[in-house]
């Protein structure tokens, strides 16, 4: 069920217990797509590792299920290893192949060491130039999503002054719930036309929590987004139970569905 006719996708990173330990994925995406669709999510933001470490016949199964369940692969989200090793080159080729095969609405990229961290790191510095060179092999119609921070804004502003055609494909992703409201309002006032995707998740001092547990922050962030005219897509990115002992796909999907139900219950009140 969409929130007020706005697509709410599920990030498959949310379901993956091996997201940060350097091990291979513990789940096969195709095994869980029916349950994700039944929970009410309208699409998937697929972690690239859930595609890279499976066979191409498994890709075919995922694509067929996505069509049958009306659960599109809306985004592919990946770290970008910028070094010159053969392992990294193969991974970069895998990203290109996955984007060509699944034709998502966009590719979300972070720095190459993100899967081993509990916080995302925007792509920047030498890795940014490496990515820009590599991205010329992407379809010209494939939007590229990068995480908002002061460095990414500087990079985009610099690109605007040099190549408006290249600049037009880059879009910003924001994580609004843990941003100070004044900062979020200022960002949207200046860059709302550049922001195309929102990652929803909330933390307390130590742990990820449910959206209901962060109710006031969630409602304030969504209200600011709507007031400033945000029209893009949304993913539930992480939720209660992330990184805890005994984490399982079933528990995490239950928690994700509770977050979705909470959003559905409050969305119309913010019109």
C-alpha cells in the first residue's frame, strides 16, 4: 500500500543480517518477494550484493517475480569500489550488467567501504572522479543518486558550472528523520528540485528504532518535506532490530511492515 499515492519501497539491505560484517549475503531475494509484496511495499531498492553473488538464472527469477507481483526493482543501491584491483573491476562490471538487465529507475551509489560500516559515506574525492569516468558506460537515461552532504552539494555545484548535461543525471538522496529540522528546511528550500529519493530510518542514542518510536521526529520531517514540495520516492532503509543478536528476515520484515502501517496511519493527517 502506497503512502498517499507516494511509492514506498523496501530496501533489501534492511533484511540482510550480513550487511556490515564482510560476509556474503545470507538471503536469496527471490525467496522473500511474495512476503514483501504482501506486506504492502510497492517496489524494491535492491542492495547490489543481493544480485552480484547469485546466478543469472536467479536474476531471471527475480525479474519474473517482480513483474508477476507488481513489485518493481525501482533502485539498485551499491557501494562503488574505485581501486584498480581485478575484484573491484568485476564488481563495477556487475553493477553495469545489473542496471542494464533490471532497468531500475536509478542507481544509488556510496563510497566503496560502506558495507563494512554502520554509517553511509558519500562518494567523494578521487573516488568521485573515478565514478564519473566509469558512469559514462551507464545508460544515458539512468539517473544517479548520491547521498546529501556538504561535499556532494559542492560537487554538484561544480559540475553545473562545467557540464549541465552531465549534471542533469545526478540526484540527491536525503535521510530526513535524524536531520535538525532547520537544516532540513533550509536544504529543501535550496535543493528540493535536486532531491529525488528519501531514506526513512530512525535511531536513538545507540540503536535503530521503529518509526513509531520516533513519532515526533518522523512527523516533523515528513511535514517539512511535504510543505517544501518534495515529490520524489521513498524507501524504508533500516528499522528496529538492525544489527541485533539473532536478527532474522522474518523479524525484520515484520518490523518493516509495522513501520509501513504507521506511515499509512499518519500520512493523511499531514496533508
